[in-house]
């Protein structure tokens, strides 16, 4: 996915129905969508967001802070 993909405007967290933030590929090359309100990360596999509640993973406090920094510094993302 790209940060300016129109699909990002309509994708929502399956749990709280709020907006998600695109996380660019990390060192492992994995792209993800992140919900900072619930601290849940959803994988993007082959360009397809995996938005089943069971596919999301809870992130630890330390990682949450790191992800917030990545979201704040990413162009085209909604804070």
C-alpha cells in the first residue's frame, strides 16, 4: 500500500471502527496498519490488509511509543 492510497481513508479497525495508520515496511520488510487507541497492529500481506480481529496483535508499551513516532513522521498519515 502507498500512503496516498484512497483505500486508507475508508479502512477502519474491526474492533473500534476508528481510523488506522499505515506503517511503512520496517527492518523485516513487513507493512502494517496500526490503531494507536487500542495498540493493535494489523499485517498487510501482499498488499492486502488483514483486518480480522484475530489477525491483529497487541503491542507492548515500548513498541507503542516507537510506532507513534513512526506514524507522526510519516508523510500522508492522519495523526
